[in-house]
C-alpha cells in the first residue's frame, strides 16, 4: 500500500505541491500530511502486533481512532475545495468526478467504524483496518498513466484480494469480513464509475449544489 501511494503521488506531487505554478490551498498540505500519517501509523501498529507489543498497540490505537475520525472530515473538505478550484478553471468533469473521493471516504469510514466496534475481536479488527487503508489508495491508483480511469478501482480491490489469498493459503478459508466487504466495494465502485462516466443528471445537480 505504501509503495503504491508513494509511487502514484510522486507522479503529480512535484508540479502540484512541491513546485506549483499557483500555490494550492493549505488544506491540501494538511490532507497529504494526515493521509501519509495514517499509512505510517498503520505500519507502526502492525509492527507492534508482530513484535507482540499488544498492550502498547491498544494504547496507541486511541490515537488512531482520533486520526481516523479526522480523515473523513478532511477528505470531504479537501475534495470540495479542490473541485471548486477545478470548476473555476473550467474543468468539465470536476462536478461529476467528485463522487469518486466521496466513495473512497465512505468506504474508509464504514470499515474503520466497524474496526473500532470489533476492536476486541482481532480477526475482524485487523482485516477491517487493512481494508479501510486499502480504500485510501484509490487516488494513488488513479494517478498511474497506464491505468484507464474506468478501472483504477481494480487496484484497490487487488490489494484487498491479497488478503483473501493470504486467508486461503494460511487458514484454508476466507474470513467473513472479506466475503462481505470486497463484493460491497466492487458494487459501490461500479455504481460510482457508471454514474460519473455517464454524467447522471441527478448527481450533477447534487454535486453542483455542493460546489456553490
């Protein structure tokens, strides 16, 4: 996940954030810091479990709860801010495409909330946190020039599918979390891409109202 995010955003971070022609809004820098911070925290927590520091993992987890609560608010705010700029710059697809980051945040929020709810059930908790983190890689996958826009969500699903493969190899069965989460992601992603690519008028009305 980290490799995908770093590689994907490295293709656009230079001209958009590090050496921009026009200074981007401050919220974009905060967004980048928090989202990279989530990945770093996810790795840190995984290392604690791997090294059997479960007590510290649980204590640090409350920081993760706070960070995870910030992500949806920051993600939606950033999406609206950046798409308003695109509308001002006469980007015809800005209003419709805003549904994509909305879905990413919805997928993260749903699985993250369930991970908190089942925090005392490790087999559920760890898979849900992993899936929530995978949801945040969509923007990175979308930046790869060799992946067409309609199918970039396949990258997110492939990361989750690696968890399915791991379960099958190690446990000889797939955990129920994957059985529900992965199909739900695919259905939601298909619906969103259909809505965006066909410029469904009902969503354009909603999106334009949000962007005003």
